[in-house]
């Protein structure tokens, strides 16, 4: 399948937005990173807008999107519902935050609701790409991988903002970033192994209707899978998952604001590269189970 860059950016930025909003809400539930709350909210909102613009650029006739909203089983309808609910809760979160005495606190019930809805948004978005006709996509491992993106990018972005805003206590935040980075690495490894083993799921291969080459396969699936190996393992796993985990380990050991300013940015950049590279592999392996185009 050809690369759908608008959807690559959409899924990446929505996962990042949800991860950041979920991370700041999680921190708020424990009374952490108060100086970073407002900036984090603004950043999460901007990331959500960027993702929304990207998905609309994918549509040549964006107005026709409304034709699908009457079908609740449609993935795009479920994504819209999740995004709208997410946005409403984010606005309520901002109102409570601005009305608090310190301008950064929210009720715990709202903080945990925000965390839950952030996870739901990512899960719904990733689930909409699961299709039984495309074996490399049809697995909850993909959903877990995208959720892993949020667990890395969100807390790391919060840590950088907190460092820039002058926070001094990074003991808990650093732990969250490290755990999130480890989760991202585990999910990336599992999904990488899954994609390399998916070849057996392609049950039939269509043939060219060509009198000169009547039995030539349309696509050599093993060659396609093998051709993604370097990009998958070096780009998505090593650079995009192992390096963020290593950087989180180093930053957590040092534990000061300057370390998080530096290594937090490294985590964000490498995790972002990995997320995009994995999506490139995802689309390159988006072949039909019957290999017909």
C-alpha cells in the first residue's frame, strides 16, 4: 500500500496529544508538575489541532466525511466521537484548573477521567485501522504499540515543559517517563516480531493475467516483509524505542532540570522518529490477505 502521510501524521500527533494530556492529568492527580500544567494543556491542544488538520488533508472531498457519521460501527465515526469527548473533557479540565487557587489544580475525579479518556482516544484511533483483510494491521498488538507512543511522548514532553518552567522535583515524573519508555520499547519489540511473522497469514496470492507470465505472483510477500527489516529494527526499534528508554534511564539517574531539558528532548525526537518509521512500515505491509489491488 502507498504511504498515507496525512494519516501517519494524524495518528502520531493524536497519540502525542493524548499522551501529553493524560500525563499532565496523571501528574495533577498526585499534585505534581503544577508549573507545567497550563503550558502542557496548550501544547496538547495544539497537537490535537495539528492531527485534525492532517486527517482533513487526507480527504479530497472533506465534506463527504459527514456521510459516514450515521454509522456507529464506522472507525472514522468512533474516532470523531472519541476526539469530541476528549476535547470537551479537556475544556472542562482547563476551566477547573483556571478556577483553582493555584491555577494548576483539578479535582482528582477529573484528573483520572482525563487519564482514562486519553487512553480511550488512542485505543479507538488505533483500533479503527484493524482490518481482517490486512493481516499486518489486524492485531491488538498494533493498538498496544500506538498506546506505547503516548506513554513515551506524553510524559517526556511533560518533563521537558516542567524543566523549562523551573520545576525541581523530578523523582516521580522521571519514574513515569522511564516506565513509559520501557513500555514503548516492549510494545515496539512485540509488534516488530509480529510483522516479521505475518507472512503466513496471506492465504492466497493473486496472479497477473499475462499470457507471457501467467503464473507470476503480483507480490512476493516474503520479499516485502524482508525489505522492511532494516527500517523496522533500526529505525523503529533501536532509534525509536531503545534510545528513548536509554535516554530516560540517564535523565532519571541525574534527576535535575538541566538533564531533563537535554535528555527529554532526545527522548521526544527519537520516539517521534520511531513512531513515524513504524507507521511507514505499517503502510508498506498493508497488503490484502488475497494480495489483490
